[in-house]
């Protein structure tokens, strides 16, 4: 098969036994603003999971949507990760630098007949049904379209996409019914999120994705692309989403701005507490290196099983907006 998955060999490390692949996890922030507490939870969980598996932990900046990005955010996020004492393996990856691989995957899907050009404008789609994932594309352009400016959509079927999430249990989605054929390259030429994630996780040899459960319902679309592209499927563990005491998802408007770069120990200890790790009280006043040493010894992700949201009380905030 002439598949772009040939590159899946990159990043897999033989560990003496030819069937074994080294555990590879990743943290993939978008440069839309400074690191906030919800992102810190995903970073901490994916980092400790990788370290507890003796694996690699990669950082990848998801910078494929320039209109949504905040200038300077990348530097601020990376500086925060350093301040908190995260140690990533290898160089930081930038999604914008794998554009050639994204394009190759799109062309492969087109060649195989699994993707097609769609000339529908926003107005054409104004009245189509919507679901929790957004519009449910009714397939207007499935048999061809002669528009000049087109998006590219991947074909979906009504075969349910199933996977078992390590923390959230069995999941199922019928893509044709719940999203319809979805966009992999936008009309403006930018690569859509799901395609970029599927390609880059494969390129980097990621074996397990630990991230917030706000992305749980994106996973079947990414698995669908992995299958069509001939990639192997990573494992998934979606950690609960942090909510405030009123049950609202943490966001800038609900008291979750940038995390503090001064009170790193207290913030890191608070993150471990929210992740159900029961750190001893005095941990919050020790240097971050000592907190990590304790965490690596005591990490237990299984306590998060079956929880989709976790309540967060007071957390130290940056004294002034960093961005
Ligand atoms: Zn269309």
C-alpha cells in the first residue's frame, strides 16, 4: 500500500524485543494564550503517565491555525513548562513544520477515494441539521462539485467507531450520523485539527494520548483518519475536565487565567490534589523537583476512572495577565 504511514517508523524505538515499542506520550498545547490550570492538569497527567511507564514525553505546539493564535503565546507556554520543571524528550515539535506530511495525507485520502472537494459555502450549510459536534454534513458534494474554492472532506460511514478509553471506558460514535463527512482541509487552505493531530501523532510515534475529556468526542474522528491512513491506533486516556465549584468549565471568563509563575510549588501540588493524588500537605512548600520526585513514586492515574469532571477550588493565579 502506498500509504503515508511509512513514516510511522520514525520515533518508534526498539527496546531489544522486536515487537515492543517504547511508550511515547505527548502534551500538545495550542498557542492561543498562556498556560491555564486545565492545560496544566493535562500536562501533569500525560507527563507522569509517561514517566511511570518508563516512556518518552514529547511536547508539540499545535500552531496550525494562525488566525486563532496569540502572538508570544508559544514562548509564554514553554517558559511556564520550564518553570514547573517539566523535562521533555527531544526537541519541541511544531505542527506548522509538518505541513508537507499533512498535505501528503490529504492527497492520499483523495487518491484512495476517501476524501472529496466540497464547495459548500457557510450559507449553503446554514439550514442543515446540527448535533453536539457541530453541523452534520449532508453529503451535498459527495458526487462531485465544480466550485473553485473548496474545502476537502473525508468520507464517513455508518459503521460505529468504537474504542475503550483507559479512564472513561467504552466509547462509540457513528460518524455519518453525528458529524457527517468532516473537513480535513479548510476552504482557506489551512489543515483541519483532526487531520493534523492524526498525522503528527503517527509521525512522532505516540503510543498513548492522555488529555482532557473535552476532547473525548473528537477521538472517533481521529481514529477514523488513522484507519484510513493505515496508521496504528494509539491508546487513549481522557482525564476529567476541571470545573469550578459551580460546575462550570474553567475558562478565562470563569476565573482561570494564566497559572502563576511565582507560586509554582503550590500550584503543582494543587494540580496533583485535583488529579486525586493526595499529596502530603508540606509538598506544596518544597521545590518543584522534590514534588516531581514524590509524584513519580506515587502516581496513580486509576483513581480518575469514570470521572468526567473534577471540581477545583482555589488555585494560585498569575498576579497580572501575562498576555
Ligand atoms: Zn459541499
